[in-house]
C-alpha cells in the first residue's frame, strides 16, 4: 500500500517527500479533529470519582490506619 502511494506521488523525490509529509499531516489532522473528538465521550478518562462525596474522612490522618503501630522497628539480623 505504501509503495503504491509512493509511486503515485508526483514531481520526483522532492515532491514525493513533500507529498508524503502532507499526507501524514492530513492523516494526523483527521485523527486530531474528527476521530478523537468523536471517541472522547466513549472513553472513561473523566470517571475518576472514588466515593460519593459524603465520606467525612478518617480524622486528621489521610490513611485509615495508625502508621506508628503498623511500623515496628527492624529486627536484628543474625550474623552469618
């Protein structure tokens, strides 16, 4: 397919390079302005809500557990 497009582009090598760049830019513009805006509502990128917003939290901590009790000091390793 690419060889067919390359053979059909006019004006020798410079024209083929410029033509292929224009075709690539047109393809990117088609994706950017037509396909992606059409597909955006179908994608779940905006569904980031974790709770319903009524959770008052856990107090002063961001974590639901006490980090001082759950973090014991390291134990001594035996000599080898």
